[in-house]
C-alpha cells in the first residue's frame, strides 16, 4: 500500500433520513498509523458516518474512500483489511465463545492465537459459555477480541467501551489498543467514534468534532492542547473592567476569573498581569474540555 494514500478520506459526505440530516458535508482525512477520534454527542452523526464508510449505508452525496478504494465498488478488498466493532454487538446465540471465535477466524487470512489466548485470559472468559448468556459488556469484549486477533491495518470502533465497567475500559484502552498500534505503528490505524473522550486522551493523535452532522473542529491533538488554554486569575480585590477581547469564555466569581483562551493566551496573560493578580496560572485543556468548549466556537463563528 502506498504510504501517501489516506486510510480514510471523506469529501463532503451527506446522508439524511427523510428531512433529518444525519451527516451534512463532512470531510476528513485519516493517515496511516494514526489514532483518529470522531467526537460528538449521541445523535451527532458518528454512527451514520461509519456506516457510510463501511457501505452499510449509501450517502446521499459526497464521497467516501478507504485505502484509496471506493467501499461500494471494492467492498471485499476494503473489508478484508479492517475490523469493525459496532456500538451494538450481537452473535449467533447458540454458539459458544469458542465457536464464535473459530467461526470469525475462518473468514480471515491471519488470526493471532497468542493474542486470542492472552485476551481471553485477561477478560476471564469461559470459552464454553453460550453467546446468549453473555452480558452486554462481555459481548463487547468478545467483539474486541475478534477485531484485534486478525491484526488488521485498520480498526474501526464505534463507542467501543460502552457497556464495559471502568476497570475493563482502562485495561482495554491502555493495553489492548496501545499494544495493537505499537506492534506495527506505521501500518496500524485506529478510527474511534466516542463521546467518552477522556478515556482516550493519551491515544488520540487527531480528531474531528461533529454536531448535528456538521464539522465543528478538526485538529491535531497536540496542536489543540497548545491552542486552547484555561487561565485562572485571583485578585486582592474584585477586578474592575478588564479588556479580555478574544477570550473564548470568561467566568467571574468575586475576586476570581476563569478564562478560556483560543490561541491568544500570551496576550491575555499580559493584560491580566498588568492588574497585579495574587495568583495567575495557565494550563492546557484536555481533549474532553476542548470538546465541551467547541460549541463556543460555533457561537463565536470562529
């Protein structure tokens, strides 16, 4: 595969259900070896976007490419190179855990039995248990095992930690996804749709935030942390009028100020220092915080 060919490329993707626009003119590009986050609230259009990518839904307009291929015309070639875990997982109820994994492995050219054994042990599975007796969280775990074992070039995960308890979530995210990418970092790509952003903070390289099918923000994670900063200032007396032009958000509480800066933290800090605050500190926002304030960008038309 040519390294300059995007793993995923969307151009002006639009999909509506009747009069409801689930996705409206969405464009994004995912390069090989990246962990890319598609962030949005429930109902923002994340699942619809993924289904259009995988040819489970046909877009009304725009284009979707995976590995440089049209997933509608080259469905087998595309899907043989990826693994997908949907937000709702289901298996044949009469199959055991062992039967299910063997069945899924039969469709793959490669299946890493060492990884399978390690994950079955890690998640404490009874391989003789029937699929219809598994909890929702266990079904998600089984789907994740089935996605990792073929060692695909691309993992497409739609709300992958929904239904998992907090301990298993941390184990999966830090160990499983991290190990998947680190074993071949230039060829292993992850595309994650989630609203539980804090759990993926250390893995995400780049992200797109969508709301009602529209793109609000696309940015490298490190660039976003450098651009969006929270400034906290405390004064000996309640401050009077301050020129905080360009601040994304300002909150006052007596002698204290909390300011969200959008690429202009240095200028805002200089203005605050001129009023001799008792305390002044500045810190980068987390990706979850950036997601929360992204709605302010829309209001400010930035």
